[in-house]
């Protein structure tokens, strides 16, 4: 009971402290910031430059009053002023997906917490032309001894901080996926690095099997890269989805199909499903 009361008291005091920092002018600027952000849209109209300037001004005036800001990195770069240590703490989530140009975040705060996993998705920097990146690096960072790093579009903020600072704390408790999924991740990614994730979530005895593999012995691929199709596999997928729609264990569940062959394979599976399953069931 004491712990419960302390938590409630802390929550109320935190809200009270936060609300005391917000005066009428701040509320007005917050509302204007929200309104202008909505009107900005994709930020490509003839009034976009003016709106971005106004948004930046409204946002800057709100900074001292707001205890925590949550936004994507590109909006931080777009709307916050480049001011050293303007925050007490910056937390970068999914930093393994953040490109290396996100390093500017380290200058905005006294302390930075980098959260990520180098075993997961890499940054989308690989979509940028390498020659264009190298031109920019040579123009602005020619004397930087680590120039080669800046030219590498596959490096993430997590990679750079891991090499530069160390001090990593490995979080091993996994709360989202069922044990079988975590077991698969352990086998292919983490155990080879002497790390074992511990599944916290447990499933009941009546749960559906989380992983099931079906080998299509007659499967074969034809077509060029990006246009490949595997007709026997597409048929097997469609028949399995049909079976699931008739299985009471899957009642009131939605079903998704993911294919790594490409859009052609997707269309074959979709067409076959339309043939097999009534429109109401598909919907």
C-alpha cells in the first residue's frame, strides 16, 4: 500500500510540476505549432518555407515548458535550433536504423542513451548514390581523419557509438515475442555472440504453434531478378490459407501473406486466393 501511494504521489507531483511550467503564452504557441505542422503537410508547397520558419519559432518558445519531446530524427533536424546541450538527456531508439548523419544528436544533450541492435535492420542510407555522398564528404570533411566512415552509407549511429564509446549494456529480457520466436532469433543471431535472449512472455497450452514450416518439394523458380515466380509454392501458400480459413482455431483472425520473391509472386498468390476464397471471407 505504501509503494502504491508513493507511485501515485510521484505521478501527481510530476504532472503538477510539468503543468506549472506551462503558461498562457506557451499554450498559444503549442496550439500554433500543432496547427502549422498540420498545414505543412508534405512540406512542398509555395508556403512551405514560411511555415517551417514559423514552426521552428513556435517550437523554440515551447522547449523550456515541455518536459519530454518525442519525434523522428528528421523533424529534430528540421525544427530545433542547433544549440549545444539544449536537453538534459536524448534517447535515440532504434539507433541501428539511424544513419550516421544522426550523430548531430550527440551535441544536443549533456547525456545520450543509444538504444539499438546491430542484428536488426540497417539504415536506409544504402539507397543513396555513393558518388554523391563522397562528393559531399570531400567538400565538407576533407580534413577529417575518419572521412571514410562518413562515406559509408551502411553505417548506423549505433555502429559508430559502439565503436567510439563502448559502455554497452546488453538487455536480454524480451517481452514481445513468444519463446519459440526468441529461440529462433537466439539460434541465428545471438548465441554465436555468446548472448541469449530470455523470453518473458509465456503462452498457454491451447496456443497455436508460433512457427510452422512446409517444404514444397515440387517448387522451382523462373524469371529474372525482381520478377521471379514460384508457381508450386504460390499454390501451396494459397491452399494453406484456404485450410486456415476453415479451421476453427483461426476463427476471427486476420491472415497476412509475405513473399520475398517480388510483386509477380504476390499477384499470383492473390489471384489464386480470389479463386479459392469467397469475397466476403477475403474481406
